[in-house]
C-alpha cells in the first residue's frame, strides 16, 4: 500500500497535461485577440471603401 501511494505522489503525468492545457489556453487567447483586432481594422477599411464607391 505504501508503495502504491508513493508511486501516485511521484507521478507527474497529470501535471504535464495541465501545463499543456494552460499553454494552449494562453495561445488561443492571443489568437482570438489578434483576430478580433484585425477584424475591426478590416471592417473599418471595407466600410471606407464602400462609402467612397457610393
């Protein structure tokens, strides 16, 4: 029983998975922020072009 508990405490596989999830979440937040900013700029440009064509 003592060996089983020691092996469970020493196992770091779950910690590695959690670290990868945190990294993936951080990268996805950066991507969403960048795409949102680019989308706003493009929307403004297309609106200006549409207004100037009328």
